[in-house]
């Protein structure tokens, strides 16, 4: 068996290469590289896809979180509740606006924020709850929205790993006051570089963030406030427009691959991903749990199978947040999982043959380990 990449981006692009080249050539001929009409068209199409009114194209998903919070006037001294089990961008964006991240441990099944642990974190300084739809599965939005309504808090969706995922029949991005998406190349909807977007039904947030991304301009050379350059590239918008047409198809292939993994690993004595039936999980990542994770990781890599860990260090234990003084033991579930989780290869064009090979290698490893342990 040839080496299996963790996420084969190239194979996904083979079938759409001509469409992408045509769009890129059109932009080259028009020389409309900054805030060209491809931006407007992508924003309209992605907003419609998410089931919301507005979309603002940005340079990355972290900017979407940061600028959205600034538009809500979340800043110094305010608190935002968010999961400790996530990529650091969800938390660092809170710090960037001067607010305080208040961490919550993850749910033992879904890896998402545990909604039962949110309410006792709320104080007079709390302004928002930021769930992260981790690995492609939506957080438990019903309870989160009820808590937010009860305490008059904003809900901010970090949907950077969940393009096209659904909760109770609605697409993620349509639940909060705004949502952030990343189009990093390896995402379910990925650009050919860094890119992101904010989606919302709030016209004021939309108009404010549009100015924020472009030096605070309401019209050329009319600057309403001091702001940033956080624009989405026209070339990236054009590429995303092509790929958006295929996103649902690609997501269905991911789901199919996850079901094959589940079937083949059912009796392998490892923990496979839990899928909440109220959601459509789009499997940005396929994450298993296993004792002795690092030994399996090394074994798989020796067999030519690329794997990942998402994430090996919970945010409260990162060097960047040592000033907070959160020591080990504060978030036991996230800390335990950090030593057990392993992300297997997952991408739309991953063949059943390769999945079979990966699972056979894992089962052979488990049988060997169980025999050595006398089980």
C-alpha cells in the first residue's frame, strides 16, 4: 500500500482544476485583485448556503471572531465563555479584544463544550458564550441558546471546522449573533491560502465589520474609525465560489468514509467518534480514542499512514496562557483526552481500500498489544 496522507488536498482539486483556472484567468485579465466582484458574489452565495442574510469575506477565521466581537463592543474586562478543548484561535481572539476567556471542559462524548457546565461560569462580566463546532459536529445549541437567552448573553459560533454541518435541520452559522468560518486549505471548504468569513443576520454587525476589514472606510478615503486591513483576496473568493458548489457532495463523501471507519473499527476495542443524531456531522476530522496513543501513532507512521493529534495540549496549559495560572486538573476530561485522541486520515476522496488498510493496521496493532498485556 502506498503512503496515505492525512488530508490529500491535491486529489480534491483534480476534478475542478479547469474551473478554478478559468476563474483565476478572468481575474488576471480584469486586474481586479482587491475587493473585486468575486468577493460580493461569494459573500452572497455563502450567506445563502448558511441560511443567513449577510456574509463578510475576511483574511482568516480568527479575524472573523475578533472583528465580530469588536462590533459587539466586547472588550477590556468583559468575559466570554468558551471551551478549553479547541484550537487556540477561539480563545486568542477573545484575548485580542481585551476580554477574558472563561474556559469550560468538554462533553465526554462529543468533545464539544459541555453545556451543563456553562451556567456556573456566568458572572456580571459575562457578555457572550462562544461554542466551537469541533471536528465538524455542531455543539449542543438548544441548551446553549436557552442559557444565553436566560442571562441575556450573545452566542458566537466558532464554525471554523464545520462548513455545512447542521443542528436540528439548520446549518451552523445561523444560530448565533454571528459565526466565524475559516477557509484554511485543509478545511472542508478550503481556499488556496488563508481566508475566512463572518456570517450574521445582524445588519449593524455586517456593516461595521465590512468597514473594519478595510481601514474603517465607508467610502474610498472616508475613514469612520481607525481599523485594519483584513480583506479576503479576490482570487481566494473566486476559488471558494467554485469549491462551494461541491461542498455538500464532498461532505457526503466524508460522512460515508466515517461510516466505513465505524463499521470496520466497531470491534477493535477503541472509542470511535460519537455522533449526536440531532446533528449532521461533516467530519472535518475523524478522531478516535485509544490508550497508549503515542505508540499507535508511531506504528501507523511506520506503516506509511499519516495521522494527527487535535489537540495535544489543552489551551489552559499552553505557554501563551501561563499568566492565567490554570494548572493541571482544572479540566479533567479535556486533559485526559489530550493523551488519548488520534485523528485518522479523512478527506472526501479517501478510498474504501485505504480505509480498510488503515483499520487493519490498527486492529493488528491492538491484537499485538492485547496479547502482550495478557488480555
